[in-house]
C-alpha cells in the first residue's frame, strides 16, 4: 500500500471513529460538566499513556519549550472539550456539526491576522458561501425542536477555538504538539471537576463513559497520523464526512430530526466546503502534472 492510500485509509477510519461523539453525549444521562469530566479524563489518560510509550517525556519537554504559543494551543484545545459537550446539550447535533465544519473559514481569517498569509480568491468565495449556510442554520434555530441560538453560538466558539489551535500549531510546525493534547483534555477535566458529579453515572453507564473515551482516543490518534501521508485538501474532504454522518447516526439511533433549516444550511456549508477543497485538490494535481522546465545546457 502506497503512502497516499495509507493516508486516506487512516484518516477515513479516524473520521468514522469521531462520528459517534455527539451520540455518546446524547446517550449518557448526566450533566454537561459530568460528561466533559469523563470525556477528558478517559481520552486524555489513554492518549497520555500512548504518548509516553512512543515519545517518552521528550515530547512534553519540547512542548514546554514553545512557551506562550504552546500554552495557547493547549488552552484552545482544552476549551473545545466542554464547549462541544455544552453545544450538543443546548442545540441540535446537526446544528453543532454543520457549524463546526466552518472551521477552515476561521483558520483562514486567523492565518491572515496572525501569520500574515494572504486569503485567496477561493477562500473569499468559500467564506461567503459558508456564512450564507450558517445564516440559514441560525435563522431556523428558533423553529427547530431541540435547537437554540445559544447552543449555536457555543458551537461557533468551538469552531473558532479549533481554528485558533490549528493556526497556532502551524506557527509551531517545527515542534510536534501531540503531547499537548492529553494535557489539554486532562486540564479541561480538572477545571470542570468542581461543577461535575463524576460518581453518579459510573455504576449504570461505565460502558458508555469508557466507550466514549476510547472512540475519542482512536479518532484523535488516527486523525493526527493520517495527514502525514496526504494533503490538507484531502484531509478536509474526508473530515466533511463527520458533518454528514453524525446527524444521520443520531437521527437513526434516537430519532433526533435535524429539521429542514439545519439540513438546508448544512447542505450549503458542506457543499461550499466540498467544492472549495475539490478545487484546491485539482489545482494541486494540475501543478504536479505540469511540464517541468528543462534544466541543463540546450541541445544543439
């Protein structure tokens, strides 16, 4: 199997493992702080053991040497944990995943502001289309059962936090930030602990709590490993699968109807992002296959 096929397979499996995340939150009968506590504790502990086994303590020392940017990355990743759980508790799963799919738009804006990178014409058109889709979702939140604009705002904050973390990681590309992920998850659990009731759900729901953490662990590891073998446009296309499959899974298992507004807005957001990433993928393919200039003395 070549690197391209390997990267596609690893990333696709990682996406499939993250799809049930919102379903676990729906199935676990506990408050948002309690679910956040167990989600961070289980997945953070599993990933921490894996990082120590593979990298030892060297990875943590390298992250520590990044200073304030490394701390910012860790805090932003940690903030997404309670944010995602709260968003799923406050609004529909469809709204959450469609809104979080807008992360590339925030990443482009942050890269322009903090890294000085130009925003391409493709991304300008993408932003316009995504904002139209988000507007449709927000418009329908007051009419869709289980949806609310408060939860939509939290989901938007999660999307921005993810994008901020990814932008920071690009600035620190010389250092692997993987060891910061378990620290972020465990840190979120510690911060939320005083608000949680961690003992109450264990007796009857331990299998859901451990399963939730295990799925997050596998998806995090695979989605970290897969992009090493394929381009960012291919990764982005595969990650869109989560936005499509997660609401369908929740709909099939517990009957949560996304509603026409979320579906309409989601189609716009996912469609625009799909077209944008496909455009980028084809442009890269054309550049790769373009004839290269002859190097060397002219043939007489």
